[in-house]
């Protein structure tokens, strides 16, 4: 939230604390998109502007603030790396609301190591027409290499981690 507040206070994004998922008819969507025609997002802005400007509609509509969106373009060089990452995510998410359907690609892998099964799942989100407007690799899962069923792999490293599990009734209190 600290990064979002910085971007908001500096006029780069709209108000970040909203649950709204529906753009109001008063929002100048075309103007926002046109403001990106001289940025590194030019190709995406042109593509969206050449089509019908009909954003997806979420389930939650409020009148206090529109969904988070870019308010004005900013150059990558004007922001710190973490500020840019959040800003870019907000811009790409805004563009993606006009890009049509998306597709989740999920890969689940189970590997047998000395008779013990170890599993991992990774997910990627792609715009259906593959134009690259949005591609997000889930940070918790990362990217898995292409694997074939029955393929043999070499174990590079084994790390043992000790973790403690809490029951739901124990959450929020000292154990």
C-alpha cells in the first residue's frame, strides 16, 4: 500500500483503496488510452483504441471510486524499481480489461524421489489472442520447465525445511 499511495499522491494512478470492478461512464477511458500512445505501452494502446472500448465488468460496483487505473503515463526512469513494477502491473491490468478473454495455463507436476512423491503447481495468465497485453506468472509458483510424463530427472539439491503448522483456532494468539 505504501507504493500505491506514493503513485496515487504523485498523480500516476487513481485512488488505490477501492473494491469497485466497474468503470463509471464518466471515466475518460479513451483519453487515458490515448495518453499512452507515446510510451512503451504504445502498441497495446493502439490495439485497444482500434477496437470497441468495452471493458470487462466485475461483480462489485460502487460509486465512490472507479477501479484502480493509470491516471497519467510515467517513464520507467522516473520511478524506483518496485514503484515501476506496481505501476506497470496497474497499467497492464487496465489494458487487459479491454483485451477480451484470458486463459489460465496450469501445470501440475509430481516427482517421485526415492519412493516419495513431491508435487508442484505453476500457473500463467495469458490474454487469449496471445498479444502479450498481460502475462503474469504467479509469484508463489514460478515457472516450471516443459516436462514429459515418465521423463527421468536428476536431483540437483535436497533441502529440509522445518515448519510448524497451527490449527485455525490458534491463529492470532501465542502458542
